[in-house]
């Protein structure tokens, strides 16, 4: 995970100001567990994130980078 300083603090319901947030999550296959190129295998990853600001509907971008450098954009919008 990568955290970054927010441009402006976010006030939580508890009154606490949040000044940093997780801005990137990276999963990397362990040696010997990669999905073979061209296969129909897939892996689902779960991220629990809360609370999100009330004006946020989705978290993007979602990008997959293959071993050979090919990049696949999985954004739904």
C-alpha cells in the first residue's frame, strides 16, 4: 500500500481530521503462482475501505500490468 498526504484534511464523524489516505494498492504474484498468459484463469481481490467521503461512488483507476509490460485498464466507467 502507498499512502499520500491529502490536499485538504477530511473531517471524520468523530471530529478527527484525516490528513493521509491509502492511494495505491499493489498485488504481486508469488513465484510459481502467476497466471499463464492467454489462459482464462483469474483472481479476485477484496479491498475493504471505509469510511469513504460521502461524495465518492467508486474508486478508480484499476489497472493490471502483465509480466511483459502489457497494461489492461479494468475501469468500469
